[in-house]
C-alpha cells in the first residue's frame, strides 16, 4: 500500500518536471493553451482533494479564484502594492472565507451545499461589482507586471504540484482516512470518533487557499480586470466538469480530465464559438451516462478485467 | 453529579419528537463489567434510548453520565472518544473500504488511537477475535449478513470501548448464525466488558444478561434479573396485551 503510494508520487514528480519544459518547447499558441490547462489542473486538483472523498460538490471555485484575481488587481491598481503581497493576502482572505462558509454550510447535506456555494459565488460577484461601481470609482483595474506567459505557466505548475503533493500527503494521513469514512457514511464517521465538521472545514479551506492563489497568479495574464470577469460562475462549473470527467476518485483524475477537455474546448470555441455551452452539456451527459467514475474509473475497470483475463 | 460507582447512569431522561414522547423520564444505571439488556415491544423507545447514550440524539431533558461525568451534552464523536462504542440496528459498514479498513476505522479515531502498522495489526487481531480474519481483504459487498455484523462488531471493539452498546445485534440471523452470535457476545461477557444490549431474542437475554430494563411506550415498567422480569405480569401484558384485549 505504502510503496505504491510512493510510486504514484514519483510518477507525478517526473510529469511535473517534464511539464516544466513546455514553455521552452512550445510556441506561443500552444503555450497559451498550456497555461489554461495548467490553471485548471491546479484548480481541479485542489477541488478533488475536498470533493473527491467527501462527495460534497462545491461550486465556489469561481468565488475563491475571483478573490485572488480581484485583490491582486485592486491592490496593484489602486494602492500600488506588490503582486506577491496581494497574492498572499488574497490566499489568506479566501482561506478564512472558506472556513466561514464551511462552518456555516458543511452541516448541510448534498444538494443544499451545492446550491449554497453557487449562490455564495454569485453574491460575492455582485457585491464586489456594486462596491466597485459605487465607491471605488473605476470599473476596471490594471495588473501590470513583468511576467511573461512562461512565468505564469511555471507559477501555475508549482501551485498544481503543491496541491498534488498536499493531496497525496493528506490521503495517507489520518485526515485523509477520516474523509474517506465521511464520504462513505457520516453517521459511522461520528461514531468512530471523527470530528466530521472540523475535517471537512480544514479541507474546504485548502480548496479556498489554492483557488485564490491560482486566481492571483493568472491575473497578470489579463492585464485588465473586471469583477464580473474574474468571479465568473462558468469557471466553477468548468472545474467540476473537468474533475468529474477525469474521475474524482483519484488525485490524478483531474490531470487525465483537464488535458483532453482543454484541447477539445480550444477546437470547439474556435470552430463553433456560439455552441460552447452545448458542448459543456454534451460532456456532462457523457460523464453521467458513460463515465460515472470518470476516465480514471473506466481505466481501472479495464485494468481489473485485463488482470482477471490473464489468470 | 456525584460518581455513584456505576459505569453509566441515566437520570430522568426524556426525549420528545414534536408531540411524541419517545422516552419518558428513564432512570437506570449500569455497573462496571455488567451486561444489561434493554427490552420491550416494538416502538417502546429502546433504540431512541441507545441513540441518546451514543450521542446521536440529545435528550430533551435529564442527563446521562459516564463514570460520574456528564456526557449527554457532548457530540457523538466526543462520546466515542470517552469510550462508548456502538453497533447499529441496521448494520452500517463503509462500502467502499475493505473489511480490514472498516475495522481500522474503529481503531484510528476512537477511545485509544492507533495509526499505521499498529492500527493494522490491532484490526487483524479484532477480526481474528470475531472469526473474520480470513476475509480481511474482501470487499464489504461480498459478505453475508452475519459476517457484516461481525465486521461491525470488530470495528467497535477496535476502539477499545469501556462501554459497548449493541443495538439488536442478533436480529435477522438464522438459527446457526444466532448460535455463533450468542457465543461471541458470551465471550465479551467473559472478558468482563460493560455491555448494554437491546434485544428481542429472549433466549439470548436469559443466557447473557445480568439484569434487564423493560420499556413500554417510552417508560420503564420493570427492572431486575431476566427470569424475574420476564415473568412479571406487567411485562407479559406489555408484550402480549391484556387478557380481554
């Protein structure tokens, strides 16, 4: 059990090192796609850390991501703060916010939690827009840095790798075991002595932490930022769909899901720019009907069959 | 509350669900190393009583104390950590975990905490104890009902509870399984464990329990040794109804 865990980590480390060479090899067009893919890999990996074992579907990714992008933009535009300081502050704010949301909602079960996170993300978006329009004057904010696309890519890679490593570490810890038990049966979890609320809140906070950092790091890419753009609810859905496509049962599921999705998405949005929403719908149907446990789940099924066939 | 020398004491506990009084002013105590049965007809509040002891429900009024300190305000996980372990009326295993992991779950977070190799070894010992070690790596879905119950018992024992709550642990077993089941509980008794069991199987109650508490419509109607209690006219009436009914 433990040896295969280390093997998994070694493979992930090799992949991360290989991924580090992408900006040196690819042209700008492919690098730009890679940045998008890396952004989603980081977001989905941190999403799966919480939602995978517990089966609580969070649609709050957009809110955390938006906090990162918006705070960096406000701090740099209006208060001449450094990028790094604002990125740190945004991560802190998002983590605290996730803790508060968790304390308020993780007692809710299933669908109520989903709806609450969606509503919360929308509320923050409208609140920030309103404050921005009425009190802070300008509608848009500028994020001007010396970062190139390659720098942003590498920073996202570090975040994705950090999220993966943390997830791997948690999976092997008591906390990870507790989350698996919670995902199976919360009543049993309490009766074997697990403080279910604390376990869930801690994990939800890590999702908030990474979400904000990804939002902060990607902000320089857009240069000009509006609240409506960074707090997009679409992002929350994209994260869920890509993570489920890959398979939320394994930490490396999102990587398997994000890469094909981003490539097909790129093709679809170029060729059929008005049908992208329909494409999301189709992918969702595909997941529900054909890949309920994602690509990873299907691969594992095939692996089991091959092993049995070999005997 | 003064420590009265009992492992668990239930003091004037009442539980209301809306207008329904499920448990009404219950009062009993369980000594250390004692095996006490809670019996009574269906719907008499036995399981509600168990749920209050384990912390699934909070009593509406009254208190429950363990070794003299009040536990009825604590959440379920805290009560487990203090040393109360329970099985469920409808057996509850963790379906996506293996048999061994199910038992480890009981060893990691409970009254005594173990982790890693130690937890695994301990879980194997518990499985051996209930005669299930050969199935350690099987998926839970492949187990028969009695085997599921045995695994659940192993999970509870893995937490080294001071007080064990068995909620109709023998229900739904066929005659051969029942024999195995009764034998297992007998072993617990021989170890000197403090056990509270809710049970309908009268043979088991006679042979296992030191004492019985009889409930009917949420109220305690009798208490004493199984033989005395089971021949009490009021208990017979509660089970079978009045002569003229």
